[in-house]
C-alpha cells in the first residue's frame, strides 16, 4: 500500500487531469468517485488501476470492505491525506474513496450476433443525459450503447456518476455512420429511430425482440443518413406548450414501453 | 429604454445575485436566459420585470421581435454592453437576451377543485430534475406541481432552463405535509405514490382522471407520512444491476403511462 501526502505528486496530478477529456483519451483511463460506483465496479470486475482513499473521510464499513476486495484483486491501494483527497474530489462532502479505471470499449464490428436491446445515440451533448440513459437501459436489461458522431464522453465524470454504475455492466462501443451501415448489412438487426412529430405512436409499435433503438442529439434529432437506415420510426405523442422531452426521459419512456411489452 | 455600460451598476449586480436562492427569495424574482425561454414567458404572459439585451450578441430576428413584444407589454427594456451581459450570462456563447421575472406561486389552499393531472414532489434536491419533470408534466397536459419539504428552488437557473418554458405554463405551489393533509381531506383528489420495489406494477394500475402523483427525493423516496396519505402506490418494475431510475425519468415513465391510457 502506498501513501501520498503531497498535492503535487505525479499520480495525484494525473487524477486531477482526468477531468479533461484529452487526458482521459490519451491515457485510456477515467475517474470514479464514491462508494456506490466503486462497489459496482468491483462487483462487475470492471478493470480498475487503483483505489485511492482517505481514512478520515471514509467512515463506511462498505468502503473498507471495498478496499479489502480491491487488495485481493491486485488493485493498487493508495492512502492519501484529506487535503490531497480534496484536490481531486468532485463531490462536496466526499465519501473518501475514489478509483482510476481503465476505459472499456467494444469494437462493434466484433459483435456478430447483436441480440437483445441496444441503444445508439448520435451527437449527444450532455454527459448527464448519457449517464442517465445507461441507467435506464440497464434497468430494462439492455445490452449496450453505441455512440455515433461527436457524442460527449461516456467516461466524463458526470456521465459516470449519472449512470449509477450501469456503465460497468453495459457493452459500450463507438463508431461512425459508414461503419454502422456496413455492420448493419451483415448483422441484420432492425434499427428503430425515435423522432419528434412522426406518425407512428411508440405505444402502437410492435418492437422486435432484437433491436437497436436510435436517438439523435438534444438539439437536432436524427440526421437524414441515420433516418434512412431505420426500419421504423416511432414518436412519443405530446400535448402542452413544450415541443419535446428531455432526451434521457424520452429514451426511458420508449425503453420501458419495450420492456413492458415483453 | 435604458442603457447600462457599467458592470457595477446596481441592477446588473442584482441580476448576478439572482444566482443565489437567498436573493431570489428576498426579491421574489428570478433570472431567465435565452431566446426560447423568453419567447415562452412572453407567449404565456408570465410576469416579467425587465428584458436585458446586447445588440452585438443578439442576432436572431425572433429575439428582436421579443424585445418589440416586451415593449408593447410595458416591460422595462435595458440595453447593455457585451462586457456587461457576459458578467451575468450563464450560457457559454450567450444569445444576448435575458430577463428578470417575478416568481409566481399559487397557494394550494386556494385551489378548491383540483382537476386534472398534478405532481407533488418531496425533498427533491436536483434543480435539473425539477425542471425536467416540469417539461414532461407539461408534455402530458399536466396542471401543476406542488413542492413539499426542503425541495430545491423551482426558480433556480438550472430548473428554469431544464423546464424549457414549462415553468411558465404550469401552476406551481409549495406547502408542508400538515397543510397538504388538511387540504386533501377537503379536496378529495386521490394521491398515488410511486415507490421502488412495491407490488403494484404502474402498467396495471387504473389511474383516475383527477390525480396527484407523488414522488419522493432522489436519495430517500417517500417518507412514511406521505405514504400513508396515498390511496395507491405504484412501482416501475426493473431488472439489471441498477436499483432505481433517475427521478425525472421515473416521473416521465409514469406520466406518459397515465397520458397514453387516456
């Protein structure tokens, strides 16, 4: 077990830099904070480089159990001072436990039999939406999430936190429209898009067992190329003065409709 | 029309202070930013004190139309320099138009005939959730939202923004459990609570026409006193590794179930 008491220690600096997408992409790592997330990462055997804790802040037995569990798994355990912990903690009143994980990306070309329920998102901008969609997708037993275009980073701290650990259970892939099209022609799994103001009510649609649900960005919805790849398009009918729903809410409504019909 | 070029002008300082709940409560006012929200506030005749704009940043015809509309309605129109605008703008790349609105609270005791679909929220902590729930509630033609306990502020800038203007259409009230109980015994509108891991599947519940849907906080769910006031409790069945949904997603799933059945 290591002990770090300096805020300018190289690894502590690195942990702070993981707030930046550039650093996350360069290192292929990301930051995890809090008991629940770390517990879930350990439970699912998600690849973890290190667990960092401060014994003044960490008062939970569950947290101490997580450290023991981490040791057994051969994860680096690093003890730090309260001052040091607070330089990278994102939460006010931190629980005194954090971790550095290895990003896990699945090459979608390697997925030949795409069974079950998937979601593909195009150009999603808000990391909170991304995390919340993973949470709902996992809640309906979904398999994974495919990111298209310039989506925000699934390993952004807000996305990780909002996922409440679903990130560790789901298969995550990213690709572009060309690759997706090639792959679709091989795999043959139906794509169902969600659009605003379309004709087909999502409640009346007969969703197949294996499906990729496609959703566009918060601002622009689905681009033409993606619309053309969809076997079906569904719409959530609305009334009132607003003209659209929050993306994560819309995704959840359709996901739980599919789930309820099974 | 006024023109302000000083960042330390009294009113400009006040606008910046509206970021704090204390200042919002003291003044009974709140901050609104962006074309869409201001357009919606004007369309619904929501009480507005002033519209503040900068002509370098404001490039939208819709925005100039809003200023004309505001003038006709007797709203103070204040032109400011770009530097001044950027001291209070919350959005990166602001659209150059903001407003100060008057908070509108409805005394729930004054609502005798509570018809239609309402939501009551207890101790909700995240202003983004509050705004997103208003957006979905308006999307199903809901009447209003009642805040219980120590909810976060519905007029927090993040709540206002996330509501995408639904805040201006809905009736908003706040009360405590004792008042709510008294009022319920007079009004007789059924309360339906949502809980985790309960027995009644929300898909199988026969929701009445007039209803107050009750939801608890992100962390703690519904307190005992509120559970006891509910005629029915519904649950969203889930699978996977996560044990709950994001509050706004859960609210949206139940709201759109009620809406679809009508």
